[in-house]
C-alpha cells in the first residue's frame, strides 16, 4: 500500500523486538546556554503556578535588545529523560560534508537576515519519562508568567514576533497563544490587572508569523503512540528507575486536546497572521512509518504556505543546509514578519495572465542582475511589475518600488525614496542627497539582497542617475541584489540591460483579452444579455487590439449600457481609428481611449482635464479644495470617472491617472486653444500668456515647470482672474501687479515659506 506521497507503507510488528531506527540521537554541540532572567526573578501572581519557572536561552546575545528587528522564539519537542531537548531539537543532523553539528538558529539566522535579531529558545517540562507534567494548558499558563508578563522581557514584544515550534512544542505554542488571548479578553473582566492585560495584548498584536514542524494538529496517531511506547521501552532497558506503564497513558491527556486546541488557536490569532507548516514525507523506519501524517500536520496554513518535507519526524526540523527548501521557506516567513510596514503598490481589481509572466521574470533574475521590460504604453508593463513585486518582494532583505519615475520633476526625490526604502534613512523635504548617501545605497546593494523595481524610467539619464548600478564593479559585487525596470524604449535600457535580460511585453491573446473586457463590461458574472451583444463584444475586443488599457477603458465605458446602438457607435469609432501597427503608437491608442472622454458631459470633461493637466497625484481632499465653488457635486463626478476607469483612487486617498490617459488629456487640452484653462509646459507658456484672449480663460500655471516663463508683470493685469500655483517655494513679487486676480490657490505649494509684500 502506498500513501499520497508514493511511499510504501507497512504495518508495525514489535514481536521481533524494538524496530531499527534510521538515526540515533545526534550529539549535542556547545551552544549558548544563558538564561536571560534567573528563575528566582520571575514574578508571581495569585492563581498562577508561581512554583514553575521556565528558563529562556538567548541564542544571539549580540543583538540590540532595546530595538530588535524581530524577536524569534523556538519551542522544542518531547524530551526522553534529558533536560537539553531545546538544544537537541534545533541541532543540525550529521552529514558527510559536515563533521560537526551546529545549532542552526544560532548560526544561520543572524547571517542570512541580520544580526539585530532576538533569538530565544525556551525550556519547559516535556519529559514523558517519570512524570506526567506535560499538560500543555498548564505550560501555556506558566509561560505567560515566565515570558510575556515578565518585566525583563516586556520590551521584546514591542516589535514584530515570530514563533517556531516542533512536534509537542507546537501544542505548547498554541496553548500559549490561546491563554494570552484569554488574558486579553478575560471572563470575568476583573480576573487580571491592567498591566498584565496590556502585556498580553501587545504580544498578540505584534505576533506576525508562526512556523510548525511536524505538529500533530488533529490528534496523536497510532504510529506516534507506538513510537513513543517503543522509545520508553528503549530508555527503560538502560535505566530501571524510569520504568513506567505504556506511554499511551501519558499521551492520552493532551491527545484529546489537540483538535479543540487548533480551533481555539485559529480563533485567537488575527487573520493576516503568516502560518507556515512542514509535514514529514518519510517514515522513521520501515516498520513505524510516518509518525504524523500530512492530514494532521497540515491544517492551519493558507496560501500554500506548507511543504511535505523529504525528512522523517526526527529530522524535519533539522535542515541539511541553507539551500534546503524548509530553511528557504522559513526565511521567507521571517522576512515577511520583519517587513511589517512595507507598502505594496495597488493591483488592478482584475488581472489576466500575470502570475506566469511574473514567475518567468523571477527565473530570469536568477541569472541576470537586471531585467528590463519593454513595450508600448498601456500594454501592462507597470501592472506586471506590481504583480512581480507582490509575489516575490518577501524573498529579499529590503525592497523598493519606484513608481512612474519619468513623471517625477526631480530625480533627487526618487533617490531619497531609495535611501529610505533600502537604508532606512529619511531626509527632509528640503534636503538633497549627497555622495555619502549614494555610497550608502550602493553599499546596501552589495552587502544585502535587495530588490529595486524602477517603473516607467523614461530617458536613459534617469536610470544612470540611480545609484543602484553605477559601475560594473559594483554591479558584479551586488550579485544577490536585483533590479527590474520597465520602459517604452529599449534604447534607454540597452546600455544597462543584457540582451538576455530583455522581456518584450506583448498584447493579450484573444482569450485573455476577452476575459479582461468582459469583466469590466459585465462584472464577475460575465453574463452577456443577447446574442447580438455577444457578437459586438467580440468585434469590440478585436478592435482594441489586445491592449489591456483600451480593453479596460472601453469595457468600463460600456458597462451597464443596454442600448445596442451605443455599443455599435463605440465600435464604429474604434474601427475608424488606426490599428496598433506603424505610425505613432500614442496617437493610435488615444483615438481608442478618447471614446470614453467624448461621451462625458462638460463638467466631467473639465474635471478630467483638470486632473490630467494639473491635479493628478494629489490627495482627493486637496483636489476638492482646489475645485471649491467651481463644480457641483465633485464627489459624484469623481466616482463616475473612476467607474469609467479614467482615474483611480489608491491607498491614502491619492488620485492616480494612467500616464497614457494623462498624456491624452493634456493633448486634448492643447487642442482647446485658445480656451485652454491651464499652462504646464514651458515651451507653450510664453505664447499663451501673450494672448489676452487666452489669459482671460486661464486658471492655472505650474510656475515650477514653466522655467522660461516671462515675468508676470508682462501679462495684462486686467484680465487675469484666477491663478493656481504648483510646487513653489517662493512667489515672484510681480504677482502683486495682477489687479484683476480674484483667486490665488497655493494648495500644491507645501514648501512655500512666505508671500511677497507686493500682494498687499
């Protein structure tokens, strides 16, 4: 008979004596064995088991205990007559390539994450020989006293916490969390004092990750019971004073708690807790088989955060080396715990064919230090970069997503973000990066495993200015660090990206294009009203040419429209535009995107142009102030624009507009001369401001971008009524000569320190 792993399973036959084992207990190496707090210092409280105090061993004493990046606590398994099970559990197994066994949490974790980790290993009564003190509920209660509410330890729980447990230790871990939860919400409420409740709440809130190795979540199995019985017999044959009845009597008390304990644990932790589980895939030996089958070991994790290990119950928590899959997944979990404040860029509400593409990019980055995505605007380069970042950012020590670099006015601001994301150094708004800062970023790229995603880099100078790969020597040294960059023009990337690292982002295939369009046109149900609608849908999808942005915008425009005539009109407009081959890609795309704009009423059009020309990237609350008195019901209009996929609201209340839609809007605004309401391009400003008819309708000037703008004093002061200024630290004194000026909007001038006296 073979189980789900394809392993042959045999019955257990003890009639011929104890079965042979595949490994003996490994020798214990010398490890740090320093209790952080003497047992006599542990506090006591009425109703608690003050006579039981558990030592805590520090495996990384060089850590800055006042502010660790992560506190990791290890829970050991069953002890068989020894007091050093906490050492044995976390000691590597012997191999041909390694003569000496090591305590791998002590040795490897500070090297691969960083040295500012607080790594603790607990000792508690798990001895099955000679006593029955292994009641996990009692251990959980006593650990609150010894660990959580201990005044010497309380500062450790102020930052992120991860718990790692093997076998019986997993039951202790769950019991601790369940008991902590009971102390956070005690019944009755006067059971505990406020200080203890506060400690427990802090611990629970900061618990970011849990890792289980071979933990029997759903009850002890027959094989596990037989193994422990045999182990007791083996020990008793050497030392008669430990002679005890069958281990079944000891196993039974906590075996009955396992299923209910797992349910209580799931109810006690928050939903976003990262849980990773490892199940054994090999039998202890040919007679005993697998002690904890995967149906018992894999119960609590989500999102495929589990692995059936090529190990048995005795070796599952002993990775062979740093390349072992279990150790790799453990690092992944711990990195997620440490990156608790990372802000992930928003993904679209519906994504098509992104996962496999992101995985392909990840494979390329194993070979290349930098990968470049190339394709026309609206093809989905940014969305693909965001998906890759979501999927793989947790494999790196630090990471940074530099969004829409080409639209930034100052590359210095981009470098400041890099400095903050990678080196955790924040500069003030008026501070510029210096050579020391640049060297710091380069050194981080060399010494750590970093990920930098550069979105829409634009011109080559932007890429060259970033201190992530300035010279080949640094690039070779930083082999672990990776860069993903996207751009419309390969010429901007080719001097930095190898040909093997080039990825051309193509149009969607017909099936993928249909899925994206139908989602935005008909929602999740994708229910097409009639056969006629189905035919026109297919024609519209074909006319969009497989371009994600056009499919999204057109589908959103046609959403909830039941008149077939409007669909046909939109299709005619699409088909009258040029195909996506040859010519100017931008103009061809705009001819398709403009369908949604042309069907807006005047207020919707004006607000869209405001955002495209002047207000994109601002907080919505700021935009409302800028529109004060200009529009009726701006909130309703914004919702309509968002529903049509012309704009997007992202985290923090920021209004975002796709760069192609922004460019299209600015192009439309230029066509509206001389009725243009905004000036934002320096090469156009002088022409506009010398035309009184233009100035009469002008409402906005971005003085920062109009670097060659003539002095305001040359403008006819009698006709200039409204002025909105942007990104300024100071105003020209000639602004006071604008006699007809009725409204001056400085909402985007956060660095403005004073107004000129000429304003009066």
